[in-house]
C-alpha cells in the first residue's frame, strides 16, 4: 500500500510540475519576444522578408514549406515587400497567421540609387 502511495505522490508531483510549466508564459506571450534595433533599420533577430531564404521563412510559426515557397514566389513576381503587412497579399497568409508572426518579421528600408 505504501508503494502505491509513493507512486501516487510522485505522479501528483509530476502533474503539478507540468501544470505549472504550462501556466508560465512562453515565447509567444506578449512582450516575451524582445527585439533590439542594431545599426540598420531591422529589429535584430527578426526574419527580413526581402532577403530571407525559404529555410528561414519556414522557421516562422505557422509557416511551412508551402507557405514559405508562396512568399518567395510572391516576392519574385511583385518585387520587395515595402511593409511587413504586405505579407497579407500572399495567398495563404491571413490576418490570424500574420498576427502570429508579426513580431518575428521585418522589412529593411530599401535605399534607392539617386
């Protein structure tokens, strides 16, 4: 009977630990992603939409290989993104998905030759 009691206590402790870990804010929590600006115009650590390769885009939450390919295809056909919300024009990227990745993306200001 004592073994069952210890096993039950261990299971309860493990369940409590998992519940507490689940309740803690993760990287998705508001303010958890801290982007710092370097010398350029893009936040450090963000994926720059106009220069990112498919593998980089694929790392964004909710963006798989198909959506990453669609972003690259759109960029090739329409030119560079002027603002991050230009991503909403890409087929398969809606408001919800954009909201999920907005903190992880940026667009560098494009300098034009005089």
